[in-house]
């Protein structure tokens, strides 16, 4: 059984709580805009969340507000890990989802979303004297220490499970807060594809069990499968590759799972863009990510 504390580690890593109208269903946490879209303060709420996520990325999503769905008021719904990337909501979600979330035009991206088992109620299940943890959390993330401390003591041992969600639109989190622009429009370019063709090729033998073992070691270290270069994480381990820092083309060898590095496809492809026999090292890949993947 995985608990809130297993996922978060320390309460110091919790940014606070935010009132939501229902369970989080996309890799975004949405906010209202402040002023006009052309003004910098329009993004002040998600920008603030992205900045605070550097040190404290975890947020509790609790049912609250005038638009909360039936029977969800006062219930702790989700625990989310906030990214340092923010912008217009439509930059992170498919068009249909953007329309559904149109009344909340700004958002901060989320790495992963956990669901609290049974949605515990602040009063009925957690035994708190009231909903004061939600005071002022209608369009912001707050952490009033006098109310948060008893809330943490009550919720820290509550069981959670990683929520399967549609894959997020691609974004890179370097660990430095940044704003992203609207996603690019779809280009209407097409060509005929799908014809069957036979190909004969020679490939190096590799053991798929090693890849699975390397990913298990990675999950044990990070909680979910995580790219060791850019720190993108997701519950679907199939999205990641087990990279051989010592390339297979160098010849036959004995490989242990500990020798492999788990990378996302982008970082894995980048690793092999240097030299066939001498790929970029993990430190070089991490540095490449830290400066924005130029």
C-alpha cells in the first residue's frame, strides 16, 4: 500500500491546497486569468505555482467552491506534482479538453496525479474541526501553517494510487520556471503511407529482461518511471528506453541492469547524436536539458 507520505516524503515539499470542482482529469491545474491576456499579471497564479514548485511541488486538490460537484465538497480528491512550466490552458491539453476548461484559461503543467482512496472528507474521515484548510483556496494554492499541520497529520497515512490519465502534450521541465506559448497549429500535409514492404537487416542481440530490470530499479528510486536526464516521469514504463552508455556496437559484453540508464525517447535519441561509439554521457544530457535543449 502506498500512502501520501510515501509519495511526498516531507510535508516541506507540499506547496499547499487548492479548491477544485471535481477530480483532476488532465495533466494541468487550472486558474482564472488576472486582467487582460496581454498583461503579465494574467498568468500570475500559475506563474507563482511554477516558481514555488522548484522547492515544494506537491499540491492537494480538495473539492470546494460554488461549482463543486455533488457530494465532493470538503473531500480530498487528488495529490499532484506540479511542473515548473505554465501558460495558457490550451497549450497543454487537446482542443476538446481546452473547450471544457475554457473558464479557467491559465494553467500550470502537472507531472503526475495521485488519487486518494475513497476521497476522504476533511471532517467526517480525517477528523478535522472544519474546512479551514480551504479558506482562500478558490483560485490559488494556499498553505496556512496553523491549518496545514493538523491536516498533514490526518492525511499523511492515507492510501493513494497513481491515476491513469491521457498522455500530456509534450513539455520540457528544466526545473526553472518558464512560460510556454500556445501550441503550434496542425499542418495539413499528407502523403500515401501504409504499403507493406519486406526488409532484411542485421541487429545486435539484446536481452529485454535487462531493460525491464533497469526500469524496476528506476521506479524504486524515483517512485515512477523517470528519465534520468530530464526528470520527466510517467506511470507507463513503456514510454521510456533503457540506454546502454557503452554502446552495443562496441562488441559483446556482460551487462547488468545497474549499467543501464533510463531515458525518455528524446533524451535517448540525443544521446546517440554525438558518436556511434561514444554517446553523450548522462551528465552531458542533464546539462543539455538544463539549458533548454538547444
